[in-house]
């Protein structure tokens, strides 16, 4: 596992949001970014973009070496906007296709490869440290690997049923609820059980189980946590 050099000059507040799929990370991150004037970076979109490129090039996402080779001529850019990140893959806006089920599963498979993660983590650190205004960065390993010295770490969790309900409400036409739940369980297992940077809360993360909470309650609680962080 790699960790951020501790002598890097940090330019702004760093808020790390981690947790499983459907726990509300994107909504919380967007709210925090708006409230505190931070740049919002969704790291999952980077894994999705690389997975899309692998699929398009017929590279098996299970082949770590082949996927890593792909990174040498790949540029992924996140452009934060009001409605989430716009994602450019080698200059092409691929935002609209990154959430389809095939890309979703492929992203989870791409993310198990250690060397691919190292490439991602380096890119994510550069993006985060370059944000003069500070950043809220959302993913699976932000508090444990990308920014182990983040100013505040929130780990959002919820039961798989609650997360499935929320996702289904967002995309009812896309697929059956049962399929969605099964895919979510698959991804959960891969994210939590992989050897490289498995999904887990950092020791100093504040764990927020949102199962029985309304969205407003979650947003309020997360904002209160960030408001309490001493500014340097
Ligand atoms: O957050 P998301 O659903 O868009 O992420 C897509 C996939 O990428 C997810 O299955 C896990 C992986 N991922 C990761 O391993 N590490 C991150 N920091 C972000 C996402």
C-alpha cells in the first residue's frame, strides 16, 4: 500500500468521503462542496472511464497488466460542475455513459488491480493538491490511501437494502430492483474483499450509518462534521 508523503505542501482543506455504492456519497459530497466552497472530485468516475476504455478496446477487465498498459496513453479529466463531475476520457465527454450497468460492473473489476490503483491514486493526489480552494474527494480509499492525512474523513454506510432502494428510486426504468440489488452485492463483495486497498473505514474516520436517516438529516450531519474541522 502507498501513502501520501507527509511533507507535501497542502493548499486547501481536504475532506475524504468513502463508503459503499449507494450510500449517498455523491449527494453528500456535492452538498459539502457547495456549502464550503470546495472542489468536488468523484474518483469512481475515473475507474469508470478507464473501464469504458477497456471495454471499447476489447481488453478483458480481469487482465490487470493489459488494463495497466492502457493507462500509459489515457487521460482522464474531471470537470466539477453544479450537477456533478463532467468526465473527459482522452478529451471526449463520456459522462452520460459511465453509469450504465456494463461500465459499472467493469469499473469494479478494473479497480481490483494494484498497479492500476497506484496510477489512479497518483492522479487523484495531484488533482486534490492542485485545488487551491480545498477539495471534497469521494471514493472507496480516499481516507485510507489517497489522503490518509485528510482534514476530515467521513465513511458513509447503509444497509444494502436501503442503498438498493435509493438507487432504484434514482433509476427505476433502468433495470429490475432485484438485478440492481444483486449487482450491488457483487460490487460490495469485490470492493470489500479485494487485497488492494479494500473498502473499509480509516481508523480516524467518522462512520455515519444512514440506514434510518432522511437525506436532509444526512446532509445536515455531514455539514456539521465539516463545520467543526479546525481551519489551518
Ligand atoms: O463510486 P462509483 O460507484 O462510481 O465507483 C465505481 C467503481 O470504482 C466501484 O466499484 C469501486 C471503484 N472505486 C474504487 O475502487 N476506489 C475509489 N476511490 C473509487 C471507486
